[in-house]
C-alpha cells in the first residue's frame, strides 16, 4: 500500500480532518491497541508520551475543546481561519463580541 502524503497545514484543514488523515496511515490493530490503553486517542498519547507540544490552530469551539481534552497546551489563530469559523459558528461566538 502506497502511503499518502501527509497533509499540509491550511485554513481549510480542520483538526479532526487532520487527525483522520494521520490515523488512516496506521494499521487498524495499532489504532485499537493505542486507544485501548490509558490514552484517549493517538493524539492524546502523543502529547503525553513525547516532548511534542500541541497547539491548536483553530477558533472552532468544538476543535478547541477536543484539543484541550487531548493534551493541547495552547491555541493560535490567524484572520483567515477566524473569518471562516465565524461564518460557520456566528451564533456560538456572538455573545463574546459584546464583552
């Protein structure tokens, strides 16, 4: 089986899509073993067992919550990503604009 190229970071690539692409590169038995362990996911295992610091590059509340739950230490964003998320989640963020 020919491995696909790893995804390049882009505003259109959500964290969940990135993780699904990465997971598609692992045989199912490896994924099952990792998720059956004390880790919530392979992403969580990576953040807990390597010196990698995960920063989420999103303003999506759902993606931020997932990342933090799986070991993210911070978040960053850029105007292009913010505009894209606001178009999709304006009701989620509307209350924050009034603060």
